[in-house]
């Protein structure tokens, strides 16, 4: 068994890419209105799984000093979940003073931003102040959210403050939501895949 969170993530990303090699393209990506894929399977069923590698973006965030917290199934994998995913979801504090560094990280990879309806946005600090934007970057696409995004009755700022950090021997630091908070977020969303994954994380405790 792999114990380190980032090694678990690397292994899962490799498995995702290997599985996607044998699959016909669906034509659906994270940015498509109906591609949040499916409430049961998740984005492993979209073209986001093709070439999935979250590390270029995670490294860009680290280089630019961005404290963005990994949420969603990538965080689940870092906590030991066996389910694969094809997207990377992020949560940051939404403070205007931190937006330029986040925009610079996205721009360094040539990432594209859209709003929730798929309308393109400039990769600029102002765009990132929305409650949620969607991004497509080399290796990974997903949602970039702030605490302004409603999340049932959860206090998202407190969740940000409780995030944990994984360290790579090469110096990379990746912040990700705590297991307990990820379970709370899963149960608040309540989709079949979220409830299943919350139960899995409970069993791993």
C-alpha cells in the first residue's frame, strides 16, 4: 500500500491515463454543461480522464505561492480513496489580494477559464473573484471555487483553515481538505457518488 498522499495521487493519475488509453473519446469535457459527468460515475467518464495529470497545475500553484486547497475526488484519493477521477477541483479564500498570484499560476500554463455556463473569461484576477469558475489546463480541468459558493450550511472558510498539507521530497507542497471536512462536503452535496465516497472515507478512518 502507498502511504504518502502525493504518491497515492501519482499512482491514481497513472491508472487513469492507462484506462483512458483504451477508451473511445466521449466528446465530453469538464467544461460541458452536462459533463459533470454523471452523478454516479463522476468525471472519470469524460475526456478529462485522457492524459489526466494534476501535477503541472499543482506545481504552478506552489511556484506562485498560491494557497489553493484541493477538494473533490483528488483530495479523496490523497486520503486513500480507490475511486479514480478525471478532474481537479480547487478552493481558495477569494480575497482580491490573492487573485493576481492565482491568475499568474493559470496563465503560466496557458489555462482557459469559463463561467459556469461555459462562456469564456479572461484569465485575469477579476474573473477568479466569481464564486466559481471552470478551468482547463494542460493535464487537468475542473472547478476553482471561493467561500462565496453556497455549500449547504457548511462554513467553507473554516474548512479552508483546517486544510492539511502534503510535502514532496522535491519541495512541492499541496494543500488539501481534511478527511473529516471532505466527508462533510460529500454528504452536503448528496449525489450518489458523493455519498458512496463519503462512506468509503468513513471506512478508511
